[in-house]
C-alpha cells in the first residue's frame, strides 16, 4: 500500500465547488494537483477546461486533463439509454460517482504517487474505529451522500472532502473574499451533465427511430384504454406532469410495459408499496443493515426518508421491508441506507 503523504489529487470541474475545494486544501497545507475529466461536452463546449486550467494557474498548482469520453459513453450513456429502453429509470450520477469518477481518481493518484483524492462534493467523512463512513454535509440543501453509497473502504480511506463543513453560500463568499469573483458567481449545474433538461429529446437523438416503440396505449389498472402516448421509454414511474392526457382526476404512471408498449395510469394511492428488492448492492458493514432492528432508507436525493428492515434473500438480493408504505418505487433507481445519526451505510439498485 502507498505510504500516506500530504499530496492530494482533486477532481476539478471548473465550477465553484471544486474551485473552492482547491483553495481550502491549499490553505490546509496539502500539495494539490487538479485533474479535469473530459466525460461529456455539451454542445462541444470546452470552456470548463479553460476555467479549470486558469484557476490552477492562479493558485499555482499543477493541472492535468484526462480524456474519459469513451469510457463515459460506454459505462454511463449507453447504460442510461438501455435502462429507459427496458422500462427502467436510471441513476447515471450514482453510477458515475461509484464506478467511474472516484475509481478513476484513485487510479490516477496511484500512478502519480499521490495518497489522497478529493472532489467538491458536499459530504463529510467520519472514522469509527477503523471504518470510514460518509455522512451528511453541513448544507442540507446541497448534501450529496445519496450518490456515494457504492464506494468501498479503499476509496473512503483516501477521500478528502473540504466542502462538507460549509454551505454553498459560504463557499461563494469564501471565493469572493479571496479575489475569485468569477468563481463565486458561477451558476450551479442542473440535472444530468449530458442531458440537463429533457431526457426524452436525448433518447430521440441516441436511439434510431426504427428502434423506438412509437405510439402506444395509456391504460388503467384494469387494462381499459384511456388514450395514446408517445412510447413507453418517455414515461417514468410516479410521473404526473407531461402525460399529454386530460382526465377528470389526477393520475400517475404506475407501470410501463415494454412488451405491449403500454403505460399504466393510476391514482397515487395505487403507487404505494411496502417492499422492494435491491441488486448491485454495497454495505459498509453488513451487520449494521442486515437484520438490524431498523435502518433509514432513501430512494430520492432530497427530503425523503423511511424506516425499514433489510434481509438477504437466498438469491443474494436485499429485501427491504418498509415500516410505512412508500409511493413511486421505480425499477432502476437507487436506494441508500442511513443510520439515525446520518451515517451512510450502503445502498443498491431497485429491481
């Protein structure tokens, strides 16, 4: 294993958070190297590369770029498209963080003899005995723990998270006070980096028209016809807005049926479930989740937490029994486990 040192490899996107992270790491006495990943360039814009290089130059730190566009397309974009085409709702940011971004940081750091790895994520890390945990950020509105449940101890031990103990407003003030007004004023990114607004338009560009299912039937829970839709990939479980159908009551997408190209609409009360099963799961410590009297589970990034009990099935899946029913549990989405103190205990993909 590499010997611990004061060197850190920081993922720099060119935005406010990673830029302030670089400043805070320098002030804490670390030797910082910035790396900017070329994952996907919306409208072929490379302005973010120039922003990151310029900041590194002003701070006097080394900066490199790493072209990961091919692997990003294979691991993230192709997965994203495939999930919608099989009737699931994907979680690209979760997969990118757990299986691409942080592992790439670790790999490059190893090659450069750098022990620590860091990003501008709004999360904190705590160590209990010899085990590292991710926990909630000081800024509850920016907390990103939900996306990091798949990271293992070899990554967690090396992580530095300089943004976890400040708010976004404090980060902007921090940059402005040090003469980095442009950094302080940067807008937050919104949504998925490669399709920040409407995934349906992205799918239409990525999937040949001959492979899209075309017009299909909206049906109710009994199978009765309600109207026409554009094709099942363009609808997700729990969706209410943008259905293009007007009934005399509120309805939500309950299910998408790939084989028949049908979308089932139902009242919200029909979307509640008491159980779900997870695959591709990771737990920091099995004993803290499996068979535990009660843990907290989240299936959404913000403002939602439910109590549950978790067991392991003979097939190797996690069976999650909810204490209180939860609506709009969508196959393909993620579920993350926490304890009552906010420690991230793991998670998995909803089947």
